[in-house]
């Protein structure tokens, strides 16, 4: 399930100069979370935001609760050069598919994505994959269209002070919403760390509930 392909070169997916052309490796860095269950019930794929990677608080606690619930967790690392060269949506989708190919065979799959990683939502809907989409980019037309037709369990979490967040007029049958009042794109209240932490607890509760729902539906 875990991959060591990224260890075969200094960096996975790094742009290399060949004459006047820039050539990219096809390798995607997909690494296992810090802890893994002995008998995994499924695979959870972490798709991070543009900064901080999979170790930002929202993904850290999501990964922790998932591993404690029996999920094997793997996380993608973005290559900024490839994101710029191929386009964010294209590259995020390519990496999500690569991670899916590393998932445990025959077991459920769940995605937990933050910000940039939520550009994979159309890919997840197309492939029937459930997910928790934290601070989704709801001004992206392809993401909005995917929300409108989503049938897999699709949890959208955002803050009312986040410019990327908005309630959409159309949502598929699988969509569920959670809005944190006054929270920004990091799901935090400006200047109030304590209240920010308190208000993030329901986010992790909902991720946990989603994970249990996916296991029940495939068990």
C-alpha cells in the first residue's frame, strides 16, 4: 500500500531540464500516515491544501481518528512545479488517482481533502468515492457541478467567513453540509484560538461518522 517510489530520486515529480524542454517524472509521492492499524478496514486518502501538507491540524486529527477507527491512511504530497505546469485541477486529479491505485484492494476507500485537494471532488464523484471536503473551493465551476450531482456520501465543511465557501442552490443526494460560524479558510475564528479549537470538534465528529457510514454501506 505504501510507496517508496519517491525515494528513487531526490524529489518525486520534479521537473528536469532536457535541452530547452522541461520534462516531468510521472511519480507521485504517496506516503503512509505515522501510525497504521494492524488489520485495516479500508484506505483513507489525504489530499492536502496548498501549504502545510498533510500535517496541518485539520488533516492531522482526521488521520488520527481514522487510524484509531481501523483505517489505513495514506497522504499525497504536491509538487508545486507540476501544479503550475499541468494546472491545479489536472494535477490534483492525477495524484488522487495515483493514491487510489495504492489503496488496499477490495476494501472501502474514503477521501479527506483540504482546500486545493478538494479540486479532486469531481474525480471522487465520478468514481463513486465518498469524502470529507474541508474548506472546498466552491467558486470552481467543476467542483460546483460535481456537488450538484454527488451521489456518494459527500461531506462539505466550511466557515461563513471563508471567501471560498458558499451554500449552493443545487446539491446531489449524497451531500451533507457543516458550516462553522465566523470561521475562515482555516476553519478558525480570527483572534480566538480556544473557540476555534472548540468549534472544530464537530468537524472531526462528522468525519468519524462519515467513515463509519462508509464501512456500514460496504460491509
